C-alpha cells in the first residue's frame, strides 16, 4: 500500500511517500515559502535523484497539486499515476480531548478539528488546509489524522489539570495537553525494541530536543506527564519560546511594556528562549560557538538550557518512582554530544554511569551511551514521526469495511 504522509505548516508542506507495510520511503520532500516570494519544492527519490523546483505557489492546495505532480512525473516520480496512492496520513497538532488515538478522517472529525482551532491557532488551520486539499484533489482516497496530543491523553487528571477554577477547565478545556506525542511514542517503543524489553516493564524519560523541545515521563508504555502544556510554550527553554515562566512576571511585562496580548504572545513564542537570552541565535550551534568565543550571555543561555532539562529528568524520575531509560531525540538530542553529556552529568546518584567515549561525536544514530552495568540506560534514538503516521494510517485503512 502506497501512503502519502503530509505535515502542513503555515507556509510549508513536508511530505513522504511510503510503501507499507515494508516501511520503505519511496520519495520525500518539502514545499516551502507557500504564498511568499521565492516559493520552491525540494524533492528526493530513494534512488538518489534530487530536484529543486522554483515557482509561484499561492496556497496549500497548489502546493499539494505540485507535489502530487512530481510524484507521478516521468523524470522525478516514483509512481505512474495517482491511482496508486491508497491513503493519505496527516499530522494534526491538536485534537483537544476528542481523540486518544489516530482516526479515519470523516466529516465529523473535520468538524471536531475546526472546534479545536482556538487551542492551536497557529497549527490546526494549516493542518486542516492539507485535509481540505486532499478531499478536493483526491476525493476517493481515505485520510487519517495522527495527533500530536493523542499519546498524552493517558495523563491522569491530577497531572493535566491546572490550579485554576475548575469551571474554566469545564468551560474552555484549559488543561495540559502536551505535544510531540508521535515522537515520544516512537522513540520509547523503539528503545524497548533495541533493548529487547517489554515497554510495559519500563519507566522511560524521553527528551525531544529541537527548536521546539519537550520531555515526557512514560510509565509502562503510557504517557504519565510531559513538559509542554495547553500550548507548546510551557516547559523547557526552547529556540524562541520562553518555557516555564511565572505568570506574574508575564503580567508585569505586559504592564511595564504597555503591550497588548497579541504582541505579548509573539514575545513569548518568537523572541524569547535561547534567542532572547543570548541575543545571538535560536540555533544551538550558533549559541555554542558564541559561548566558546567568550560570550557571557551565550554561556548562561546554555547553562539555563541544560539545567532545565536536568530538572525535568529529576522530577519525572521522582514522579514515576525511578527511571530505567533516558532517551535523547530531535535535532539537538540526536546530534549534540555536549548537550547529552551536560544534561546527564553527575547523575550517578540515580544509578546512571554515562560513557563519554561512546557519546563523543555521535550524530543521528541509534546508540546506547551508558556503560555496561549502569542501572539507568541512556540512549540516542532518532525520531521518525512520519513513519508513525504511515503505520497508523496503514492500520486504520486496512481495518476499514469493504
């Protein structure tokens, strides 16, 4: 079964064409700068053929039309006709409390996702644009939604509720939802496979570290807690997001700077985090380089970054009554050996014996970074959210009647 996986952002579409159940990636690419000057498509085929095409791409439907055209083109395509596509899987950021797993996209599901736009105003609209476009372009093809929030729906109420009047939860569904669910789910399951262990016997802490970052406590295969909250702002300090911030301090900023809510929202989402503190960049590599050159703000930015990850690891070990496995994933987690070392340094009290030699220079590969005999296993597991979407899409479509 050939499945197209779409991840639609506000001005981009990431896509992959899978052959399932073999999990082979036949092609993948990026439609970038949709509706902007300099629109382009970067396309890669599994035999090494690559192409970059530039042209005007006004909206998501046009972008999807272009990528489908490339997939069937004689020169760059991987299939002969669109009839070979048997399903489309979509990454959808927010499903609120409506779904605790991936679902076949019906009209009722679309209605439910539209109701969740207020919960993810930056993410759900472009996700829905992808669904609308496929509905118009390939009306007979089944579609599946795979939600960032679904994996964390196993969190108990005493974890996901905030200390606000309960009526606000009942009225507006203000609570912790968590994100990066497909990533946390995939790497925890993959780690159990690598170790030859049953995930239901393990207490796992997963650290998804990229420009956006979150930590999850996964107890016996289910999400117990996660650092992101109702929105992706809460938790770790990220590339441009504040992470945990005293609400009183936020109110003080609004009052002192005399800014309105939209500007304040931009401040904590786009101008804070590593970029805001360092004044250098939101990119870990740039901040590390500046720190090495003696930039004091860059140095304290890195110390803040490492400290907050360590704090969440310690908190989640306490919440689960111990930890068996700590996993690093995401762009920083998979590729930055310094981050991995400094966030697990001095954790011998937890039974963690880190192997600096195994860690040094490791980039983007599955690996065990703790010494033999360490009570806590430290691992790098590259994430593969697209594969999770393809697997869930295949399973749901195969179970459809007829």
